[in-house]
């Protein structure tokens, strides 16, 4: 069997070749990984607006979609089945979607209800006049959609850890929304997220809030969970007896789900980063914040998110510039600190080997 691009044994493995971070063909081909499960919206956003166009999904995959809360929550196409007009560009509370172009209407189940001037049309309406429905899954108030028939995200593996959190009841806080543009490849952003190795070097403030010696990384199918321990006296989760981490002072759970979703759980609530690949050399990172306890948000590891983000982005942009060097191609992994990056690179390299 041919040698694998990224060896399974982290102790001997080399990182992805640097062309992975700028090559146009690799970038374009890897975009196919984004049409699987993607984070759409939290239930609290749908309470405020039962119809939400998913602009970030369109930015990531090119597919215009909406999430709609009727009797059931659904993900529907945002394209009118007549001649292709967008149905809605803004979140709204409408119970009927009416196309602005020629007045076709749909209910919140995506069923076409009315179309002017079609009395003489034969075989109309048919199923293809209804809006296309995409797969949806809700995990503890977090709604995910998929444009393809892909295996589910590793929810069952995560339930033990997150069962104690009442994520469904968190509330979207619009003041925490951010939209950053970074001059770097999306995989460098993911690489950086997947290790806490750089915390003492890059994030002095975060390093004060976390006990670096207790930082740990667990790889799971299709994801990585990093656990940050709180420094003595800093804010921590109140873990119930029987929880896998009971007895430990946990400041944050950092969960990455392949390929581009990051869920950062703090005692105050949840911060989500959605990574949007724009080009081989440009990435957008969207932040969403969901609050459980605003008072706690001023303390500990979860209180300095903007500072940490800017520190990370500066580093990532510098690394990106190095990728075209003639003398740098691949590095090695720290077996004790970079298991997450290794796991991600293994997933990418296996997909790459199938594609090329
Ligand atoms: S495109 Fe929507 S009614 Fe014509
Ligand atoms: Fe960082």
C-alpha cells in the first residue's frame, strides 16, 4: 500500500505540504466537504424570526437556503420555483412566503399555495413547484443542515460531556456577532484552532485564565474536543456528579466539528465560529454568541474573545505568507500538543487522496 500523505503515527508524521494552503485546484476541490452538515442557527434566533435566510451557508456553498420554523423546523431552498427569484433576503416573521417577481406564494412547509395566471397550465402544480427541502438536525437547540446525504455529526459521542448544559435555553446576543476577514487560507485558521500549544506564546491574557498544564485534547470521529482548565480561583463550570470531568475545574470546552465549525462553551454560554472559505488566500470568520449568564461573561477565559481572536489572526496571516516559501514545505507535530491538528490533516489528506 502506498505511504499515506500524513502518517497515522503522530510521532513520525509530517504536516500537510504547504501547497495545500494556496493551490487553487486543491482549494476548489476541497470545497466539496462543505456541502455536508453545517451549522445554521439556534432556536432562539428562530423564536425572534421564524424565517431566516442562511447567508453564511450561501457564502460557504453557493446554495441559497432558508431555515423556517412552522409546525416543524425545516431548511428550504430560498429560490422561487417559477423563474428563480430569491424569496427572502432578510429574517422575517411572515407565515407565507410571497415571491416579489410574479407573486407565487409558499407556506412554511415549502408547499406552493398560489400562482397568478397559471389557470391554463397543464399538470400544474406538481411536486417540483414546491420548495426543495434539505436535511436538518437539531442538537440541543443548535440547528444543522446538510445539502447531501452525509453521516451525522458525532452527537452521541458528545452527549455525555454536554448533557448538563441547557444549550436550548441560551439566547442569541446580537452584540456578540462579528464578521472578520483574514488574509489566509481557511485550513490555517482551523490548524491554529486545533491546538492550545501556542497559548502561552501568543495569548498572554488567556494564559492567565487557563491552567496550561491541564489543557487536553481528545480526537473524535469528525471532530476534536479541547478542554481548558481554569486557573485557581477563575470562573469554571459547575459540573454535576457523574459527569466525565466531575471534580475538575473546567474553564472552557472547545469543540471543532469538521470541516469549519467551532463551538466554544464557557460558563457564560456559547460562542460559535463559522469559517467561510473565500479564496485560497482569504477566509471570513463569523462569530455568533449565545448567552446563558451575562454576568459571568466578564470573567475568565470567555471574557477576552476579541483580544484572543486578533492575536490568532495576526499569527495566521504571517504563517500564510510563509506557505509560498521555496525552502519551507512541511513540519512535524508535537505528539503531546498537536493531536488535533494531526487528526484534521489526516481527514483532509484522505479526502485529497480520493479527489486527486
Ligand atoms: S420567479 Fe417567483 S413568481 Fe416568478
Ligand atoms: Fe489561539
